[in-house]
């Protein structure tokens, strides 16, 4: 008589098993190769999703999106918390570098995709997404390497700059394209701008109210980490439910909290075990959304976009390196460190689909975008890691 049975053909078991295997392989892989753990997480997620038909099938259409956004929100909060606006005021060339770099990337990728024969909407959207550097890959490597220094700080600040501009540009492009057939062509773009401003305002409110509450409670240093973690989870849930931008809300929350002079415990980078677990889930989820057939089909254009993006970012950071106070070598390494993009792309498209924008299905089906995303999902953190090592800013040997 059978007392119990295990059905392994369920999404719950498949996801739990894959996440556990990703952690094990990530730990052993990092120990023996010294490569970033997140690269192994991505590799496991991609192989698991493509090893058997629907092995990592979703519990429902949006179930993985909220936990992934929460994980990304925690990373974005910590990312925004690292940004020092006073430094940008003292050295405006860093902000100028960021602005020129994203504009140059947008123009170069748009020109390439138009020459390749893609539609105007696809070209504009790809160019907007290519502007960004994903904070998830960058911060995971920086925390893992315990890096600090000129290159590290520039990578952090330029990543935030590009992430914000890419989010705004992408949403405005999609809104204009959606509203082309309507009588009022400015209706959708205005709604999009209201959504973006509301997202920023929501982050500012959290960044002002929570420090006030913590000061009244006392034990600020002891309570801050868990309070901020719970606040980020609530903030992302609100943004997700209201179809706002969790990216802008979480970044603004971190930025406001820093300048309200509330400090996080230095012993709990990435919010400790909670952040590590959600980061693991995030990178496995992102890699699991990609199909190997589409990666192979879009490899040509995907690699071309990556080459153009890499060239514009490194050349721009090198060009402005002397006037911003660093050497050409460090300027080049800063550009190399800006390689990660994948988590930002996948979650931006997923959030747009969740908001009901039908055009995003057309963009999501583009093989070149899938190929570009997967390549940098695995290779991007490695490039950031070696940029920090060559700059002698890593503490992990």
C-alpha cells in the first residue's frame, strides 16, 4: 500500500527544485571559478526552462512577476541609497558623462536596427532599452566583491542615471506609439508621464515618512534594515497593483532615504538572507523566460547591438574620463562595468505586459532582444567583476 506519493510534474516542485539547484551550483561554481554567483543562477534558470517542455511553467501569468519585482525593488532601493547627489554637484562631469553616454547609445542602436530593417517602433524601443545598465547585476557583483573606489562609484551613479532615463524614454515611446491611432495623440503620453511622476512621488513619500517614524520609535540603527525591507516590499506591491513603475519608485525611495540621513547596517548588504534569497529567485526567473531557439535565431542582430552598446559606453566614459578626474584606463573599465542589462529589460517588458500594453508582445517576440538579454544575463556580471578587479577595487581575493 502506498502511503504517499510525490508528483514532480508540478510548477511548485519544479521552481523549488530549480532554485535550490541554482543556489548549490552558484556556491560551488563561485568557489571553484571565482565568477559571479548570479551568472550561475542565470545559467541554471535558462537550462531548466529549456531542458523539458514547460518544466518551469508559471503558476499563472503574473505569479512570478511580483516576487521578481520585490527582489528588484530591494536591489534598486540599495542602489539608490548609494547615490550621492552632492558628489554630482561637486563633479558635474559625471552627470554630463551619463547624459552623453545614454544619448549616444540610443542613437547608435537606433541607427543599427534601422539599417538592419526593423520597424520604427522596434528600433526606438530597442534603443531605449539598450540605454540602461541593470542595477541588479551591477550591485550583486559589487556586494559580492565588496568593491569601493572611483570606478565602483562611477558605475553606480551612471547605472542609476541610465536606468531612470531608459525607463522614462521607453514609457514615452510606447505611449506615443499606442496613441497614434487615436484622435488625441498626446493623451497616452500625458498619462504615461503622470504614471512616472506618481511613481517618483510615491518613492519620495516613503523616503520621508519612514525615517520620521523610525526616529520616533528610537533604536534607529537596529530597526532601520528590517523597516526599510518591509517598506520596499509594500512600496513595490502598491506600485504593482496600481500599475506604476516599481523601478522609479524603489530608486527614489532609496535616494530620498539616504539624504534623510538614515543609515543601514553595513553588515546587512542586500538586506541579508532575505535579499540573497530574492536575488536568487530574480535571476533564475529572468533566465527562465528565454527560449534557446529564439536565442539562436536572433544571435546575429543581438551580438551587433551588444557590440554597438559596448562601444558607445566605453568610448564615452573614456572621452570624459580626464575632465571628470580619472585616467583613460579607469574610464574604459567604467564603461566595461556598465555591461549588465538583462534584469531591467525582462522586468520592464513584463511590467508593460501586466499593464495591458499589447504592443509589448510584438517587442517580446523579437529574437534579437532575447539573444542580447541572455548573453548579457550570463556575461554582463562577469565583465563588471573583471572591471572591478582590474581597477584594484575588489576586496575579495
